[in-house]
DNA sequence: GAATAATTTTAGGTTTGTCTAAATTTTTAT
DNA sequence: ATAAAAATTTAGACAAACCTAAAATTATTC
C-alpha cells in the first residue's frame, strides 16, 4: 500500500518523463511538487528501495514496471473523477483539477470500477487526456499541436497540453472545447499568431502562438 | 484547516458523546480509533489548544461550538457519500462504510453541495441515519428500539444502531431494510427474543434480543 | 584542463501522529 | 479510610515527509 505522497511522486515522475519515455531529474520533480530537492532525494531512495523506480545517484530516475503501473492507476482514478465532476456534478472543466487531486488517492478497486461503469467507460477526460484502462493501457491518439498545422488546413481539438484554470477560461471565452473544429486561415510571420475559424463561426479569431502551442488537434 | 486525523477525533467524540450530550473519556476514544490512550491525550491537548474541545485533565472532553460544527460537517459528507455509493454506484449497504471513511475527508464545499443536489437532497443515509444540513442541523425522528415495542404493536424500521457488515448482511437475509414494517407478535420470556412479521410476509420469524436491541422503529 | 556554475546529495533538525514505560490521579472495594 | 485497581497523563522515542546548510558530484566555460 502506497502513501498519498508516494503516489504523487510516481505520478509526477510519469508525467515528467513524457509517459515513461525519458529520465527525470531531481530538480524537475522538486519543481513540480513544490518541495526542495533534498526532500526529493530522500523520497527517491525510498521509492528505489520499494522497487518502484530505477535510481542511481546523480543520474536521474525512471519508473519500474511496478512503479509505472501504480502511476497509471492513480492517473486513471484522477481522470475518471474529473469526468464524474464535469458530467454528473456540472463542474466547469477549469474547476475539477484540485478536487480530483484529492479523489485520486481514495483506495478501492471496486469503487473505481463501479464509477467507470456509471460513467459509461469514458475513454477521455474533460481535457481530452486518455483514461488508462484497468490493466494500464493508454489509447494514444495521433495528434499534432495546432501551431504545427499549415495554412488552409483544419483539425479537431483533441487534447490540451496546458490545463491551468486561466487557460481553460480563455478557451471557454473564445468558444473552444474538446471536439471543436478549427481551421487555420493565416499564420503571421511576425509572432506566429494565427487567424482561425472556430467551430462553425464565419468570424475569424486571432490566437497567439502561446495558445496554439498548447492545443492538440487531430487532422 | 483540520487534518484528516483531527477530523476523525472530532467525529469520534461526537458519536461517543451521544451527539454532543455527554462527556467523553480518553479510553473510549482510544478504543474507537484503535490508538493508545497516551496518543489520545496528546491529541486532546492539541484540539483544546485549537478551541475545538473543552478539556480538563482526567475530567473528559466535550466539543466546543466550533468542534461540533466541524464534526457535523464531516458526518454530513460521510453520509452523503454513502447515499451516492448505494444509490448511484449500486453498492450494498454493508460495503460503503470504509470507502465513505475516506471520502468524508475530501475538502471542497462546492463539491459536497453539488453532490447533495445531485442526490436530490436526501435526509437520511442508507442506514437510516439523518444527514446534517449545511448549517449543522439534524432532523431527529421520534424512534424506539424494536426491543421496547410491546406485543401486538408494529413499527417501521427507521434506523440501525449497529451497522457492522455482518449485521447488515443478516438483515438482508431476513428481509429487513429501512422502511420495512415489523409487527411484534410475541416476546419470549426466557431470552427476550421476538416472533415478528416482516413486511407483508405471513410467515413468523424469530429474532433475538441482540438483534431487536439494534433496530430503531417509528410507531 | 582548470575553474566556475549548476545540480544533487548528505547531515542534522522539525512537525505530526503514533508508541512504550513509568508516574500520577481518580475510582472502587474492603 | 485506606489499599488496590483502573484510568489518565507525562516522558522519551520513532517513522514519515519535510526543511536548511554544507559537501559532493557533474556540467560548462574560458
């Protein structure tokens, strides 16, 4: 049985490693979890001892099989609870993160499977992130960042890279949600901002590169 | 902001005091929370310092206004989550306690008010216990223990004193749930067991005094 | 290839909530 | 009323997860 804190470390390592691809370093984790590097070192030793991470002094960490499977379990719970909050309790997509951060640590396999069923086995959370299956598989969609879409092409919003409340509120305001179609009409050479059509709207909106770098679309 | 542990102590004191009526003693708390009396003393000092309990060495504790209100908030959350688990996720009434013990500590007023709304503002949890309102009021039903019902009279099951899994499973088996009508036909002088009719059944069942002492009915 | 900078680890300390063992207070029983 | 029993508190320790400050390692730069 992992502690609340151990689960958070595993989750952070998973995310920072790009879903388990690369190595992760002490300072990255310390920044993400808002703790000091010294504390991270302490915890990495502990996780290594429990066989949850591969860790060599000064050389960064990666998750073991067991560590990865535990991280995915927590992420599954987090995303299912987010769906519940938005679909059933009518929360806005920018309000659910903090609550799901707590709910993801509730221990009960039966609970999470019943919740999954109750929600109709959703594949994606409200921000478009895939929900891992019970056995730790993730459906990866073929997506590109909106900023990489060429002029004249269009795509469907699939997932967000950034999910801060302020970003989500901005997207709400300009009418972008998961599934919205976006057509790229023109890209400014100067600042890489884009003139786009959002949804069925005939009106052209301009979105900054900072924004288009944080939206994934399927073509 | 109270810790998980502090909330559990307040809740335990509330329950042990008979909803805030009597004083509670160190050993009672220690037994309920499965900790040693010395640990309880430590915590009582801390709670007293935070003005959550009235505490005098060797003389027992009672909750302050603030302590009581916090205890009721936790109990409200616990019981609302129990309703959710039974009504929405199809849990059996004997399976929900442990999960609700965890869920009751999730911090978010908005969450609990949305949940309350989602569930249709229930007044009682699956075991018949009243759900405190946001402002800490509890609806007290006029109830008597089934063992105090006289021969020839009948009552409706309103609430259970004991809510252990084994007791709830036994009640399931003999067909007793909240709302079931029970008619007392005969009381054995020897062991105070009762011959009763459960629901609309014409068959007479015999239930022990141990059982009838743990069922509250309204007449 | 040194010297400096950045990163990471070690050493030692804090807080929260727990424990054991010993001391104190209260209650009960003779 | 006093001795024995029961309940409670104090004293001192421990584990988890964090901290600061100093030391060690790795990376970068001239």
